[in-house]
């Protein structure tokens, strides 16, 4: 059943309800229509936009009061022709945001959220952010136009954090990590070109590549990161000039690329005359028991092979969309030009607030608190899985980030497990969206999005029950 078919079915059902009457929960709808949680969420959003239903946080979804008058809907059929005009003409673009929307979807109040791409608000420095934003708003010129490349002081802070001789002049401030990835891929690869990606990889990267008309090519990775020998083969077979990777706490596996593989990856890229886009999204999410972190690939790269990106968003707040792109040589000018065309610049008040936050004593204190909390949650959730469903526990636990990449028994379909988990009150992310080719039987869980430690323990029990229901 497509999302449109589900929306039509729900609309017909809901219209039989009285105004103000409660609609069945998301779990009930998933079970009734045998669809994914994401499809239900999208259908509900469409009905909210139409005014058919209203949502009440903490209470559920209800039939809306009838509108005084309805406006005749236009005929949009002509758009099907206009939007498909490029079909079959290379390079054809595919705009598929399903993986991104799944990570951004808000779980219903009655569901334990192990799916979100962001930590629970209780783990974020909201008081420090409020103070930083207040101070930033009072800075002279705070509401004026910033330099296109970003505030010099903020660029300097990022340069010092990255190290390896990176200078402020080589830093471009971006509107978060997703924007930085989009700018990098559009700048460094022409439409129709192959782009090498880790397998599995972050679904948002695949969405960016396909929307830009690029062809993602998977390179196998294991629990130690991408396999350099397979990367060299992929460069040779495809002629690709771009490889995108997450060497530190990779999403979804949590893998960390070791020193020997780091050198081999850079060597393979240099032989191919290719760029390496290093998505260092989780460096601020190291756990309290983590060993010393390896430096960024960009810190070991004097020749401009690596284009480095990172963001404050995961560790600070979803709406503090401030990140950085680092490049050397002509690539930096290309990145700057593409970003200027797309968005001009990152709003100055947001940059000023970010600078106030990261240069205040609150920031290191917050990172230490966050590191301890992530460690506690990882251990608690892993222990609960080991007790309730040991077959779901990965062989190795990450010491950074906030994801566990859970193996599933070979006979269990990840989509079916996701639906079963939701029926038992837990939202997880099916593994299929993390692969460009045949998927492995996996699912991704997030232990930072739950509201309490007790919810994590409860979630492990519910996941075990969901798995048993599929036996």
C-alpha cells in the first residue's frame, strides 16, 4: 500500500468519526494496514494539513471540527508531466527523502523512541543555549550580514578544534552537517558521476547523492570501518573521483577507522586522484570511557585530498544548525561558490550564538556531562538486551555516538521487525535504508532519544517480545 492509498483509506475511515473523537493509535494503524510507521506518520501529516484530523501532544490524534467552508482543490495533474520531464534523460535525479524523514519523525507519545537522529532534550544544554542566544543578540551588528565564509572568530575556533595546521582561512561555516554534505557533493562531483560510499552508510547521504543526480556505489565495511582493498578496487572499477566516509563512530555501525586503514584510504584516494569527504559528525559524542580519539583525516592531509565537515548540532541542539567545511586549494573556492548560490550565508545571529556557546565555560562542562550520560545509557541498554534478547546484541559496542547496529536472525525481515517493534511500543530504524544494494538483516537503535533510563530497559524487553512474535 502506497502512502497515498493509506491516506485515502484513513481519510474515508476518519470521516465516519464524530468531531473530537479519537483516531486509533499509530501502532493500531500499522497493524491494521500492514504498513510502516513512517507511512502512517506521513499519512497523518497529510490529513492534518487537509484539516481532517488534529494532533494533541500526549493525547493522540482526533477528528477535526468541520471547517466553515471548503475551497475547491485545483487540478494538479499537469505537474506529473512537468516534474517527470527529465526522466530517461541522463542524469536522472531521484528525490527520495524517506530515510531522512524516518530519522526526523517524532514518535507518538505512547512509543519509546529508539529511532530519532537527535538526543533527548534533557541531554542538551538548553540553559546554556538560552544564555548564549541572549548574549549574541546584544552584540553590535549581530543582525547584520556576516562574511560569506562565516564569522572569522567561529572559523578560527573550528580550525583549532580540527588541528593539523588547518587555518581559519580554510574553513567555511555551513548550516549544519546535512547542508555541508549537500554542498560538498554538488561541488566535487558532476551530475551522473559515481560517488563511493561506505556500506552500510547514513541514509541522508544516499538521499543527497541521488537528488544531485549522482550514482552511489557501495564499498564494503566491517566493524573496523571501510575495507581499503575494496575501496581501491571500487576506484579502479568506476573511475570515481569522490569517496564519502565517517571514519569516527560511523553511522550506523559505530566503527572507528584504525591508523593503518586511515593511511590506506588516503593512499587509495591519492592514486585515484579523488577527494575524500570526511563526515566527522560524532567527534563531540565520545563516551566517557573512550580511549584517545584519532585525529581527523584532514589533520594528516597537506595536499587537499580530504574535505572535512563537522557540526555542532548533534551535541548542542537540533536547531543550532551550525557546522563547518574545511578544504584546501581550488576546492575551497568551489565549495564557497556553491554555498553562496544556494543560501548566501548562515544567519549571523545563529553564528554569534554558536560562538558564545562554544567559548563559554558551559560548553566543556556540557560535553563531559553528555559523555557520561551516553556511556551510562549504552551500558544500560546493552545489559538489558543481553538479558532479554542476547541475539540482538552486536559483537562490539561503540565508544562514541549513540547508535547500536543490531543483528537480526537471518529469517527475520528488518521491515517486519520494525513493524512488530512499533506494535509493542518501540520505534526503531529498519536497516534496509542504510544500503544501496542487498541489505543485511539489521536494525538501528538510538539509546540517546529515550526520555529515561527506565525506558531503555523497558524497550529491550519490548524488542525481545517483538522478536519472539515473529518466530
